[in-house]
C-alpha cells in the first residue's frame, strides 16, 4: 500500500493536470462504499421483500412488493416517488402440476418438474407419449415428424461447464427452453420436458419463460430437475424406454395493469439529464426471487439512500427503477421507454443489476466508442474494490429498450459461479444472499452512477 | 474477444521472442481448467471428507480423514503416497459447555457460546463474575486491575466492515481472541467472553485458538455469537448490569502422534526440485470444516488428479500435502519443514489454499523480487478466468515455515466476502460450498504450479 501511495505522489508531482480529478473522486467513492458497508439497508430491504413470497407479474405478491418498495424509496430519501402504469403478462401455473415416467415393466417414476413460464396447461389431464431423448438441438429438424410425432420430447442440454462466465452457457443451452416447445410442436410432438438450466446437479427444477411461435401448436412444456435429467439420460443410454405423462393447470390470463416503481433524486445542475439504476421487481413463482431480482431492486434503492444519507446532491437526476414483468413479458421495460419518449426525456445513462447479488467483478457497457473511452478511464478507481472487468457487452433486459433513444447502457457483472444454482428455482431465497456481496454490488453501481452524474457522458 | 485476438496476433508479429511461450501456455492452462471443470473430483471428495464430521487434531475423525485422503491421493494418480508423522496438540471441548447472564432483577439469559480452542475448562463448575464490557483493546492496560479484578471480561470488537478484504478485519479484531484472555488474566479477571470473529450477525458462535501467555493465569475463554454480543452491547449501553457465568469441561490433553498426508508426482526433468500444494486437514470441532479447510485439501488432491488425468508429467516434483494441526498448534507444518531440512530437500515453491473454497480472485506472493518478477509475467494468462490480483503478501500458516529454507511461497486468494460468515462455526458445512467456485480455485492453483514446474523460479 505504501509503495502505491509513493508512486501516486510522484505522479501528482509530474502530471498535475492528468490526474487532477483522481484523489477527490477516489475519496468520494470510498465514502460511498463505506456508507453502504456500514449503514447499508439493502440486506434488510431484501429480507422484507422476500418475506412477501414470489412476485410473479399480476400476482397479489407483486402488488404487495410494489407498495413495499414505494415506501422503501420514500424512506431512502427520494425527492419524488411514483408508480408508472404498465401492462404485464399474467400467467398462472395452477395447482397440482405433475409429471411421471412409466417404464416397460409398468414401474412409475415421479419427476421433479416445474411448468415453464407462459406454457400452455393440460387442463388437469394427463398428456402422455413415448419419451424421445434429444441432446443436440441442431438435430431436431433432421429427426423431423417421423421421429417427433406424438412424442414427449426431452431436451437434455446441460450448461457447458467450461464457460467461465455461466451466462454464456445459459445463453447457449437456453435455446431448448426458449424455442424447444415450438420446434417440437412443429413436428407433431405432444409435450416437452427440458433439462433445467442449472450449473449444478440437484433435485430442484428451474422454470423460466418459453416462447411460442404462433405458426405451430402451443404444447405444454416443463423443466426437469438436473438430477432427474441425468437419471433419464443414463437409463435411456442403456436402452431403457419410457412413456412420459405431464399434467398441470397452467393458464395464460392475458395482460393486466401493473406498475414500475420509481424514485428519483433531482439533479442539481443538469436535472433534465436522467441516469437510471434498476432491477426488476417481478420474479418467478418459485422461491423468493432473492437473487433474481430482489437483489437488483434493493441495490438500486440503496444507491439513492447512500447518496441521500451522505448529503451528496448529484448534478444529474438519478432514478431508481423497479421494473415489472421482466421475467415473462417485458411490459415494464416497454412502459419505461414509452414514457421517456412521450415526455421527451433525456436518458443519458442506465445501469441494471439482474445477474444476482454476488460479489461484483465488473461492468459490461453497451454504448458508443467515445463514451466507452470515458468510462474506461474510471476503471482504476474500482480496482481496490475487486472490480477489474470493464468490457463491452449487453446491459439488462429492462433498460435494453432505452438504446432506441441513445442511452448509454451498462450491466453490473457480479461473480456468476453460483447464479444458475438457484436461478428461477425454489432455492432462490433470502438465505442464499450474502450481505457483504450484495452491499459491494450496490456500492459499485452507486460509485459508477455518481461518476456519470458528476462528469456526464458524450453520447 | 476478436479485438483481443487481433491485438495478440499483432504482438506476435512484432515481438516474436517476447511472447513466444504465451500461446502454448495459454492452451495448456485451458486444458487444465477444462479438465477440472468437466471431470473434477474435488467436490465429491469434499463431500466425503465432510461426512466424517469435524476433524480436530487428535480426534478419531481426524484419523479417519487421514486414511480417507491417503486413498484419495492414490486414486488421483500420485506416484507415491505417504503419511508423515507429526506431534499435534490434542485439546478437547468436553460436553455441556454453557454460559448465561443474570440481570439485576434475577432474570437469566442463556448465551450462544463456543469455548475458544486451547482454552482452559472450569471442570464443569460455574465461574461467575460481574460482566465488564470492553470494545477497545488498547484501553485494557489503562483500566487495569482496578476495573478487571474478579470480572468476566467481554471483548466486543466487531470486524471492521469497511475493509474490502475481510482478512484484514479478521487480523485487526482477532487480537481479542488471541491475546484477550491472558491480558484480562494479567489484571485479575476470572474469565473472558469474546465477540465471535464473524462478518455477519447471526446466532452461531465462532471458535478459534486463543494463546495463553505463560506469565499469567490461564483463565477460561469463550466466543459469543454476534447476535448475543450486539444484544449485550445495546443493553449495557442503556446502563444494564449483568453477572455472567461460564461452565465447560475443556481440557488440554497435550501432544499426540498424528500425520500429514502427502502424495507426489515425480518431476521428469528436475525431480529434486519440489513444489508443494496444500491445505490443512484438521478443522475445528464445529460444523464440517468444509471451507476451512477441507476445500484446500481437495483442491490440492485435484491438482494431482488433473495433471495425471491429462497425462501431463511435470518437469519438477509436485506434492499435495494435507497438513495436520493448523488450527491449534502447527505441528504438521513444523514436521514438514523439519523433514525437508533433515532430508536436504530443495523446496522451490509452495502454495496453500486456506481461505475458503470461493471464486479465486488472485494470488498473494511471499518471495524474492526476481521470482516475483517472473510470476507476475504470468498474470495475463489468468485474466480470462477472473483472476486479476497478483500481489505480495502472506501465503499460509502451513507452508510459512518453509520460508526458512528459502522456498518461494504463495497463497490462493479467493473472494473473501463470505468466509467469515461460516469460519470456525457450525455453519462451515459442505452445503456452503459451491462446486464451480471450488473447482475454479483448484484450477487456478494447478495452472500456477504447472507454470512453476515448467519454468522454475530464480530463488
């Protein structure tokens, strides 16, 4: 540490202009980080949100979470808090979902499943068929109707463990969950089982949205726990055959009115320039939506709280946004963009935390070359907090639409190793979140938006 | 990614000598990492070690773990596996430890405590006294006998949350656990309660070794859960007074024979140059010693397994060492050094993993300037695995003694945010470990020792 400081003093001596802003910025960031580590409310807030239960769009729990986070934003010291109306997808899993296999000897094996989000239901009746095992998505077209007709298709695409960033594996293997049901339906399959998108092997199925292609029949689809998936794969590799039956009462109820929850601190110098920091308030209907994405919500609220508590009045307007309906429709994201356009708002920067409340490792930027050059210069300020990865890439599903109006976008990149152990599963609960990891993520985002607020960005 | 590769090709063109080794090393490291992420046995091995239960030195569980890891090293493909005798501290907590407070109204409050390791017992009798609250260690001498005589001293030194690396806070606040009992005894205190060294606030006490100064009476000492510590602090700040009573049957049984477990792959070119990779096999007698330090043991075994399974014959000898008695005596570390000296072995490098099985963030090096210059050049090879922190600093308690014979030392630096939530507590169990995080730590260490094995170090 002392060597670093000596070197720094030397730099100050020879290059006074070049590094002028650094020491003050560094001190201010340290204040922000300390405030969050010492007085942070994100963890308590997350506990309270999780106590509501899962918050699927259109559910009573989602409505409770809207009211709760509205109050949290007021308590955090926002100048103004409001609810922004949006139309959201209302889908319900229904009671009594089950699936089982029957082997050639008539033995029955109950499976640990979770109906995929937005999936059709079976009206509580068994939909049965011979189980067809597929572990390469690119082979489906070649197999065609001859092999898929009247089958229950089981897509077994494990996440590739060699990708260091688990999101890459999620994106690749996710094709089966997203597109598998409609592709199977194209060739006459009756229903689909998909291996859960999980990086571990356990008994918990992981749900998530599927996307039907309107050109083909909409067939029911369920996620299967990774343990069950491996058991089936092993047995079918030995030549065993199964009949599979699925039953549920899932129903798509259409669109209903809900809200994004927004709180802002008005900018002191450029109040018309808006910086958004957000996560999404809705979650899947399993677990508590702690990492996905209660974490992003409470981190965003924490950013306002920390600035307010420190008496930092940002030059630009900072808005914390709890988006609704990220998981299965994107209604909140659309409403936020539409409102920005309708009001002619100037959105200079938006950052989203929707990758879990884990130790922050860096940021992913989706913005122009000049703006990237600006933010990249701030990287050294973050190294002492273990934040080293400044890269270009995607931001978040909720802020993504703002790209249409030229907003510079950014995604918080937490350590991704544990995310897909709990993502969209019963295991995504408050106790899976570490207070320090959550706080450090909030601190990283708060420091970054404070810098943007101070210096602006050339868009 | 493509920009990086273009830049790299450009470098190759202009500086063929400078970067010559990079592409081949990078590919070899990728092979090692993939082998561990795809075929890794560390997680299963950790599960099996944890099933034995906690492994305090001299306990039957420690003996079972010796035999189990001996077999694991054989199965991993070590050329040779042996047990290295060492004398270890044998301390037992005994049954029925309790502590409680009584307020002035006679109301009794049971405390969640754990006797500190190596602490004296009370022979099953209550040791009682007025509770004295101390939250600044540097005030004890000024308070002196006048205030401490016949008291039960409660040291309430929370870990400083503003240190990003939690080990720094552990080191600072740890003075109370290490030196508090003897300092309090110096001034006539009857017993000591120490706030658990934990970065979270919960109901679990965290034990750990205390060190008696032979100049003063040895008084009993217990760790108190952070929840209880905060409750007491709040109540005493309001002026409440308590009598505290402690009771246990802890007993120091002296030294007994135990073993380090060692497996090695002989070097193909410089077999006399030894590289050690290790963790410690003993643990505290709470929980399962999963992060501390089952993780380091299975990562070290995994290094041998991965090299063996890939058919990589290292140029230098690589030894995986499960040290015994790190927690409360260091007997294994001494025996390893003594044996090295007695046999005139040449130990060129040693790395230890004893900071939990979390996502690796970097390495801490304790070696000469020239050797540090060499290893620092390898840093770019690790960036794609999220490993960015190459710094000088301590290594590990077990390999530390090798410094006397000039060995270059290194400690794996995992993400430290969650470590002190579970460290030395009932919560340090297998289920608190993430397979991917554990594997990535093993991969980082294996890649590093492979590089040292290939290129050597100038000592």
